[in-house]
């Protein structure tokens, strides 16, 4: 029932051989995802995220900046502070140690969220269509 937010394998940061310069969980002057303090079984104190809530901003060495969004409604359980000191793991191990955050969707919504997800095969088909339409 938890969602681990990672970079998609088709994300430009993973495709073009870019180098990640920095990762910033400071979303605005008053909001930092690093200030998220969760306690207890009911995850008190967790920041609530909407689908469009920014999780972090990633800057690459070529000056590009990418905002990574939650893409799911729920409580922010954890952000991966390890990527702050070692941003390379975001590219080297994006689906394991290089995750960005862990989000817990509302129990009632978790079933509809998982039903809307693509399988690995469907995702690859979407990428192929996108690639074919751009060339």
C-alpha cells in the first residue's frame, strides 16, 4: 500500500548521460520536505501531498532543473536524504537506493490508484509510441 517515488527509466536525467549537480527538498520559503516529521501508527505529522505537489528539484550540471512531483495523493512518510550527499545513486540505482520519497495513499484511494497504474509492458509501449511520434 505504500508508493515509492523514483525517476522513471525514461526520465531525461537517466537517458542523456547528464550529471546531477544537486537535489533540493526545499519547495518554497515555508515548505521543506526535509521538515517532514512522522510519528506513530497513524503517521501523525506527515505532510499531505496532492498529485501535483512538488517533492524536490533536481539540478543537472548543464543548468537544467527538473521538478519531481508526487503524482499521487497521500501522506509523505519519508524522503531519501542519502541522495543529498550522494546524488549519483539517483542515476546508478534509481529503483532501489536512489528513490526520492515514500508516500502512503489514503486507504480508500489506494485500490483506485493501483488499478490506474501501467504494467511494465504497457509503459514500454507508451514510450515506444512517444518515441515514434517525435521522430
